[in-house]
């Protein structure tokens, strides 16, 4: 999530996005990245379908927040 905020910070303020994504949305984005890295290195992550669904829903929310911020 930090890298996303850094990239967006190059275009406009990320204070609002940072506050809106604290907690579960940030954890979901960080979890997606961490699991991707483990899978890429051949590790078994033992992730459940329920966790994947929750990650997806939170990631989608973050994308929508980014879109709203870019359009305003």
C-alpha cells in the first residue's frame, strides 16, 4: 500500500486516501503483495477462498477510491 501512496503522491495529496484505506483495506493490499511474492518463489501460502474474496473486495474498494480521487 505504501508504494501505491508514493506513486499517487507524485500527482496529488494522498492524505485522504491514506486515512480511508487504514486497517483492513491496507492489510488486504499488503497481503496480496506478500502472498504474490511467496507464490512467485514457490512457497505454499495456504490461502483460503474466503480470504481471497475479502482481499478482492478490499482491493476493489481501494481502486474505486483511487479513481474517485483522480477524478476530483
